[in-house]
């Protein structure tokens, strides 16, 4: 294939199509046409020819050709003609140092190695290693960028190859290169071998450490970020090699955590989180807690950039959600359908509490990392709370809402580990938090909801002891959380819903006297919430049904919450992922309502039967033709849960429903 030449007509057609792809009027149509070219046996030869052999072409066209080639290799590697693949490899190796197409060549080479493994293309690594000795810094930089992409996907594969020790030593040598970009890329390449616990790297760890320490004071902030990232990786994977250097390393990380560059501060803050999670290292961390805790607290304060990104001050309940920000949902079994109800309820409560924390800690940044680290430290070291409390008093009393918000966040972060030390102060602190649920700043209201969720166990247990405590803590919490559930800010709605769910799990039947205002509020929320918070609302309603049980089978209550739920049921399509939480919510409601669910049972039952049948038929088709999309069995699982719940709820009255539904559930057994 070395002397392969394209057909002029085919080349011209492909160039026209690639030109359309740069600024398409109909992107889907262009993509379809490009996909059709995969039926041409040497299509990928055309693409690599345009990428590497046509320097006169528009650089954007060459880049699109490279990106398309990379995608083809990832998707169709196993069916690409070996001669075509050989030609692609030859062209890549010939032009790996070409600055104009370097990034595209890197992507293609990384895709070939990721799909075909290093052992089937050892020449690529040999050529790349040779180019690391080139006298042209641009060639070295482009070669390292290629290595970086290869290491990202195939570091484990590389680690087993014979030249890996030489390759790693070359990367370390390049830490001393005079050009910042080359030093930075070399550190990035090495970091992938730290992550995988490379066997080849272990004999060179001392050399690596010495080279990283030399770079620790680099002027270029991105290099310092990469150094921090690598040192955190070493602390996690090879902590013993850092022990002799620990005092200096700790002081360095203290300095970096306070950097005005938030990305550098975040990389350094990760060090404390990893440190705190490793019990064997606690004696080394203990002497520095007095310095670490105030720095973490400072890191929890919203930066100006955070506030610009978040917005957060506006009433946005009427604004539609950005669909890409909505997380996928996963099936969870209905607690109420288990015999050992309370045992499973306790286990699920812990899991969902963790889920609530995951939601809060989700968008990782310095603030979240600092809070998570304080969470772990307060669990590991009792002294942390004693250091924190006087600092908290200052923050919570501040006239600046940003500092009060930071103090409330820290109070929530320290809840799990510091409960024993914080408990004597909670009578005052909970009253303080309840008052902050009325703060004019939405970000204060939302973080207060989250923090109160961390203390619901104390609130519920304390409120059981006296009427005065119930009136001081429990009832105001319900009232104010319900107000926040209907807040005009979506972030507050979200936090309030999550905390109300936690309160439901903790208080269980103690909520029965307050069901009317709770259900009235939740019913109103169905008409107010946008997409993302609606999913939380389903969970809040389902959890309430789980914990109060058949008390919910009251016509006054049913008339409140079932009409909006039935409207959602009727409006949603079978293949919408929002159907998962709605089905789960209905499963909980069937168990709680029992025969009270009968007026709604027939359409719900029939739809679930059809959903199961559809999934089974799609699965059969997929087994016969694997090129079809594999059906999502979670739809069937939650539908079967709900079918089971309806039958259990209606008892003997379900017999006619089951008998008169076509197809019969029994027929599923034959599919």
C-alpha cells in the first residue's frame, strides 16, 4: 500500500463532502454521507491521504479528515482491511512531526494503539522515542502530545512493553528541557503511569521525585499544577517514598492551596483529601492540622468566578432546564415491597444520604474539595472540630453573606465526624440555621437546606424528648423546608427537596400529623418545577409513601397528590428516561395506598404490561441482529416492580385485571 493512489473522482467527491462538514447547513445529512463512505474498502486510505499527502489543502479540511479517520478506527477497527490499516500507519509515522497536522496524527495513532494494542504496532513507539531526541523543539513537543494521548488510553499496555523503562526515563529527562510546554507534556505523560501503579516506574521513583521537586518552583503555573497532580498521585499510590520528604512537601502544599490560581489551589487541596483518607499517614498530618483547617475553611468561600458562573441570585423557577445538566437515573428496588421493611429502609437511607452528598459534591472545584476534605478530617481527627468551632463562630456571625454561607457549609461538612463535639452547640446552631432558611440570598437558603439535612437525625431525636423541642425545631423545620420546596430559585428547590427526603426517612411516622401541609406543598410543586427538580420530587413523594404507609390511603390526601402524578404519567412517553423515577414513585404509592390505588390501576397496569412486552420483543430482535440497539432492560425491571406492587396492593381484586389484560403476564414466560 506504500504507493497507493486515490481515484481522482472519489477524492474530489470526498473533498467536497469534507468541505461541507466544516460549515454544514445540514449536519445530519453530511454525517450520513460520510458514514456511507465506510462501504468503500479503501475509504480510510483516502482520509489519511488527505491528512498527510495534501499540504496544499485547507487545514480545516485536513483536520476533519483526521478526526473522521480517528472515529472510523475507534468504531470499525476490526473490519478495516489490513492493507488499508498498514497504509494509514505508514503515513502517520512519516508525518508524526508535521506541525500542521500534528494533533490529528496524534489522535489517529492513539486510536490505532488503543484498539489494536501496542504489541501490534511496536514501530510506532520506537519512532516516537527516536523523535524525542530531535533537535527541533516543535518535533519533541508534537511527539510528546502524541505520547500523551497514547498514555491516556493505553498506559497499562505500554507498561508491559520492553521499551517502557527507557520511555519513562526519557520522560523524566525531559523535565529538565528549557521549554515549558515540553516539560509540562513530559509530566503529563508520566502521570498516567503513576495512576496505574506502573511496575516499570517503581525503580525510577526516586529520580521522578527529584525531578518533580526541581519543577515545584517553576514560574509557569501550569507546570506547578502538573507537579501537584503527580505528587498527589504518588501520595495515593506510593506513599512510602514520600515519607522522608513529608515536612517540606506539606509546607509546599500549604503554600499552593492558598494560591490565587484556583486550579493550582484545587490540585494542592486534593493532597489533603488523599492524605486524610490514608489512616497510616495520619501521624504525619496531625501536627499540621492547626494550619490546614483554616486554609480549608478559606477555600470554601465562594470566589468571584464561582458567583459569576452560578448566577444564583435570580428567581429562575420559570426558566427551563438545560437538558445536558440532568443526570441519568438508575433503577432502585422499591423498599416497601420487601418484607424486612425497616431493615432495608435503614440501609437505603444511608445510601441515599450518600447520594445526597454526591449531588452536593458533584461539580468538583476548590470549594467542594475543601468541604469534602474537612468532612474526612473531622471523622479522622477529633481535634479538627475544636480548631474549627472558634473559626465557625466568626464566619457564622459575619455581616457578609458569603462568609456566613461558608460557615454554614463547613458546619454541614463537619456533621458526620464532629457530631459528638458539635452536639452541645446544636440547640443554638439549629435555631440559627432555621433562621437562615429565610435569608434573602438563594445560595444561603440552599446551603442551609443541605446542612440541616446533615443534622436531621439530631433534630428528630431531640424533638421526641419534649413538646418544647418539637415546637422549637421539628415543626419550624417542616414549615420552612416546605416554603423552600416552593422557592422561586431552582437551586433552593433542589436542596429543600433533598433535605425533605432525608427528614422523611428519619422522622417516618412522626410526619403523619403534618401530612396535609406536606402533600399540599408537594402537589403545588408539580405545577412549578422544571425537569431536573421534578425528578427529585418523584423521589420525595415516593419516600413519603414508603415511610407513612397506609396512612396515605385517605381520600383527601389522594385527591391532592394523584391528579398531578396521573397527568405526568399520561404526558410522558415510554422511552423517556424520566419514566424510571415516575415508575418507582408509583411503586411506592401502590404499596402505601393498597386498595386505594384501584381507581388508577387499570391504565397503569396495562401500560406496564405493554412496556415489558415491548422490551422483551426488542431484546429478541437484538439477539437475532446485534447491529440493532440493545434495549434498556431497566424499563422492564421497574415496570415489573410496579406490576408486582399493583397485584399486592389490590389482592384478590387484581384477579380480573390480570385475567382481562392482553397479553397475559404469563405469556411473558414463553418469550
